[in-house]
């Protein structure tokens, strides 16, 4: 859902507030459309979606998505393309997906 929260609405503050309300040992799981994978195709997709949908989308770069995990302990393999996060097979690991994903644990 983070892709539906515009930068002007400060999604980092929202996530920080939510994390502040959960106990130590809680996890944040994020999968987020990437602005920096298949850059041109993703920019065109975002543009089309924003014309068609009432809920606008904001695709983010890897550093922008990584920022949601600030202060958390990333679970291995860290923040990677979602298909590379513990894939069941080599075929799954190479499947196309323009999403960043990761799991972070609140210390």
C-alpha cells in the first residue's frame, strides 16, 4: 500500500509511527514497485495507472524503499528484488518482477 502514499504525505513518518506502536521483536514486511528496475517501462506504467486510477501511485528507487527499514535489523537476504528473497528455485529467482522487497525486525 506504500506506493499509494505520495511523498508529500510523508510515508516514512507514517511507517515510523506504526513501528513506534509495536513491541520490540515485531517485523515490517515491504514489497514496493520499483522506479529503478525496468526504468522506462515502470515510468510508463505509473503514468498510465495515475491516469486511470483514483488512487495515485508512486514507484520508488531502492534507496527510497530501503529508508522504510531505517532502525530495523534486516532479515537475510536483506532488501532485494522480491523474486530473489528466498526463492524456492533458480527459475523463481530469475522471474521478472519490478518490486523491491524485504523484512526488517524491530530491535
